[in-house]
C-alpha cells in the first residue's frame, strides 16, 4: 500500500497500461485506459500533472499507434477541472476570479469565435480551434488554485528530464536508421524534402516542436544540476548533453534564434555568467555526440540501406564523403535562412507570400477579423476555410506565424486583446525578476516570454501543445505559489 502512495509507482503503472494499449492496438482499449487515467487524476491531481508531462509530448506517437489515445490530454485536464470545481464548491468566488492576463486571453478567444460564427465557419471548426487555444490555458486555471511544494516541483523537473532523455535517444535511432526504426509505419513513409529529411522529428512528430521541447528540458536539467547531490551531477551533465545533441539534430532555426535572443537578454538583465563553464562543457559534449550520430547515420545508410552487399572498407570511404554532404544539408538550414534565394522563394510561395495574404484578409475584415478557422490554423487543416477560394489560398496552408494568423482571424480588436495578454506577461516577468533574485523561476519566465514573442514569427506558437503546457504551468506556479519564489532550491 505504501508503494501505491508513491507518485512514481503510479506513473509506472500508467506507463505499463499505455504500453499495453499500444501493443494491442484496439481503439476501445485505448479509450478505456484514457478514462481510467482521468479517474485516477480526479483522486490524485498532482499525478495527473505528472502524467501530462509524460504523455503530451508523445501524444502524436500514441495516437498514431492507437487512436483511442487521442483524448489522453483532454480527459486528464477535464478531470483536473472537475476536481478543482469540487474542491472549491463552497467558495465559488475563487472559481470566477480572474487576473488581467486571463481576461485578455479569454477576450481574444471570444472575439475569434464570434467573428468565425459571423463569417460562416462551421461550429465543429470553431470548437476544434478553441480546444487548441483553451486546453492548456485550463492548466493555468487549475494549478493557480493548487499549493505546489518544492518536492512536487523537483519531481516534475525529474520527470521532464527523464522523458526528454528517452525521446532524445529515440531521436538518435531515428537519425541513424534514416527514419526506418522506432517510428510508426506511416511516419516512415513520409515524403519529405532533402532539407527536412535530415531533421529529427522525434515522437512529437515535428522538428520544431521537438526542438522547443528539448530547450525547455535542457533548462530544467540546469535547474536539476543545482538541486541534486554533487555525487549525482554527472548524470545530469550526461543527460543534458544528450538532450542538447538531439536539439542540434532538429535543425530548428526558429528555436535557435529564440534561444540566442534570450541569452542576450539574460546577459543584459542579470549581468552574470554563473554556470557558464557547465554550459560550455555540455555544449562541447553535445557537439561531439551530434557528429558521432551523423557519422553513424551515414555509415548505416551506406552499408545497410543503400548498398548492403558492398565491401565495408569501401563503404567507410564513401561514407566520409556522404557524411560531409549530410552535415551540410542540415547546417545549410542555418546558413541559408536569410540568403537572397530563400527570401525570393519565400516571397513567392512561402512565409512572405502568406504575410501578404494575411494583410489582404485583414483589409477585408479589419475590426474583428475573419474568425477562427479561416486562415492557416489547426482548424483550417482539418476543415479548410470558407474564405480560401475568395483569396486564392491553397487548402493545405499552415501559417507558421502566429502574428499573421491573429491579424487575419481576429483583426484590430483581437490584436489589442492579445497584446494586453503579452504585456501583462512582460510586466509579471519584470516584477518577478526584480523581487525574487534567488529563484530560477523568473529566469524560466523570461525564456518562455522571449520564445513566445520571437517564436510567434516562425510558428503558430499558441497551438504548440508542449510549449504552452509548460508555459501555463510555470505561470500558474508563479502566480499562485509565491512561496516558491523566495527559494533558491539549492
């Protein structure tokens, strides 16, 4: 009985159940398991949060193997909401008290929904898009009303660290096997451009999503480096190096740009180089791992996939040439980001082209936009858009830019409400940086805010499940558990 009171024991039990659901591959079994996890969450809220840290990053993988796991995040979060309402049933005021940033965000959601209804977007598409924006916002609602202990914070950090290492190792296998091992069959059959084929997609099903997640996990590993006993810090060092190497293999330019800008802001704000030696050591080790993985990948491709019967010595000679070509293909993603050819192509069919299209839509719907589900969001991929024909936009278009999506779908009013939300986040971050010097939480807030603002130019960042899960979770801890901010955790 004492064992079953242990969060990690329960977590392993749920992992065994999910693994069973993947093996039998029966949708009904998967759904039954998800319902059980939700019921378990109702009685153990903290365990529900730990499960989200494990299952949200790998949800695309789970769903690909068993569609019954599609609702794994939704039902766990709804169970958290139900338990929060039940716990506060005698104090309803706490359930309807909202901060300025919450009001601003909810206003943005209302504007996009109303505009969508006016402009003929189907109710299913509106609900689909709302779910994308609301689901992890509910985590903020729940956790802000919980009392989080230092012990729980460290458990969540360790779960993230271990999960990231496992996903990184899977990414290494994906890279070495040329996407032929430890991936669902349908993923192995993807048709990707040479530039994207060399990138590691991971179990998150996207190199950019994977890259953002790995950076979060990397920062959390730096936090763990300070709180674990000195005798065990080599484990964190090794794990951090693995995570950083996997990030390099994603070749995620947007994530890297956001990271560099954060580093510059951090130096200006904190004027400190504490821990720089450790970061440099991890970075150097990760680069060695990166080249070792790419070398092994090219060797495997040449000796097993392309030419299985060739002489091994000749294969190694050929591999040396191939290795340089593969490395160049990935590294050129960074080098070519701002070249003339890239910019011209982008202006004709890529990002710049769709910026122009968003301005066209904005001019037609300037006040409250065309509404959710009309311009390059998750809902338009699933349901298309009623305005695409009019503006000559192809049906499989995804904006990969939160700014142009918000401009087109919610107009001036939506932009203002979302700006209030972001400004509120900025003021909160500044306030906490000034007041809580010992805590690492303000540093995390600074990173997430920087990535939110910078990353929005490269991704539909509000639709990135893993990033928003961690950000809303961190915001809730900062807002509702200020006792943690006085601690250095060391």
